[in-house]
């Protein structure tokens, strides 16, 4: 890899090899779906990839015999050999196409959760940051694909990394690419991007405000996704950012509050707990407590308080305690409502 510093052709060759060996054929063919590759160059690249995986023989498509476990072993061997640390050498003399292949390699390698800490130790975040800010990567349509793959690799890594290990500048710089990722129409990108943002949100109020100020509309829309895992991830992210004004405003809104309450009754336990947790924390705001009474949500909280789901009754009771502790909300409940809530 050191020799590739001054050789564009060698850099390209090595990056292509790394991109191929770190994925199965099915995974390799899924990359164009993630980046919407449709141009001639991408079609040619996929044809070349199929030929490589077939040993150069032109033959009919066969069932993929590349066992994912074998591919996983290749990824482990790559990281153990300090492969990630070699990637910066390929970027020095590499073309935009080489940079895209480096992004592909990082994207596939980061799919192994156990390898992510070692990837960070070998400088994966530095390589990704370089790909995201390098002006050369942005030249032409391929640059957008490269940055998209780099952002997805970033999301996968940040899902597993303690945000406390990153400084404030890094955290702030990573929010933008992740928000671009979740704005895509592909559920895998949305889901993993949301998980990464949820983890970053644990770093504190400043990062939460940055996430919500720039991405609230997108995150809120994903609560209506057809993919239940995306809905859960979006709800968990907003739950982590519930102290932000926009999130509180959403819960106070009549129609949106009904969504939050309905999600608290979802069959998906994690989704239900996240929604109920957001209601419980938000109810500490006097205006939210009043809105819960005005919108008739207290009866729903009473039902949740009788739930046998571990953790659900506690969340509902916290919300009820906040509601009954707020004078204006308590007065607006009426005698029967107060009796039921205080029972």
C-alpha cells in the first residue's frame, strides 16, 4: 500500500480488490441499489465484478456460493492485518473512482460489529472524514455516491462507539452526513443512520439541539414509515432529544400527541417503551401536562399504568404524577378524572 502513494493505477487496483474481498457477491450487487448507480461506468464496474467473482468465465448466473461466514473471516483477517490503516495511502494518489472503492471497502467492513472499535483504532473515522470533505470526491456523480457510502460506513461505526470518546468538533461534524443518510428512501440507510444519531444524542444537549434543529422534520416523517424498525429508531431518537423545544412542541400538538400515544400501545415492545418514555419525560413541562388533559390522553395513560409490560407502568405513572402535580392540568381534569388519576 505504501507503494501506491505515488501510483494511481496501483491505488485503484488495490482499492478494487479490497472492495471485492470484503463482501459477498450479493452484498456487492446491492451497492448500486444504495447509491442508485445507473450510468454506464457503474454498469461496466458491475460486469467486471461478476467476471472477477466467476473467474473471468462468461456463464449463466449461478446461486451465490460465497458463504457469509467465509466473507466475515476475510473481514476479520483484513482488520487484523491493519488493512484499514493502509487505506489513507490509497487516497494520496488515487482518483475519485479509487476513493469510491475505499468507501465501499469501509462500508462492507463496518458491517461486522465486533470489528468497529479496531477500525476506529486504525483510523477509519479519519479516512471517512477525508472522503466526506475532499473536494475531489465531489467531482461528478460518482462523488455523491462515494460520500453516501462513506456516510453509511460512518453510521455503522458510530452505532457501536461511545460518543464520550469523541470531541465536540467531531460529534458536530458527523451530524450532517448522518442527516443526509436518513433523508434517503432506502430503509437500511434510514435505520442505521437513526441508530447512529440516537447514540450521538447521548453526548448531551448541544448535539441534541444540532440534530433536532437540522433534521427534525425528516426524523418526524420517519415515524410514519412502513418499516417498523425505522419507526422504532426514529421514535427512540426523538425520545433521546425530548428536551428540545421542537420535540416538546410535537408532543403538545393534538394530532401528533395522538401518534405518540398510539405508539405507546404498539406490539413492538421497544417502540412502545420509547414512545411512553418520551411522554413521561415531556409531561414534566407544564404545557405538555395541560395538553395531555385537554386531548383526553389521561385515560390512555391510566391504561398504560395497568400494563404488565416491564417498565411501561412506571413510565405511565411518572406521566400521571407530573399531570396531577401541575395545578392547571389537575383543575381542568374534572372531579372524576382527578379521582381516577390519583387512585
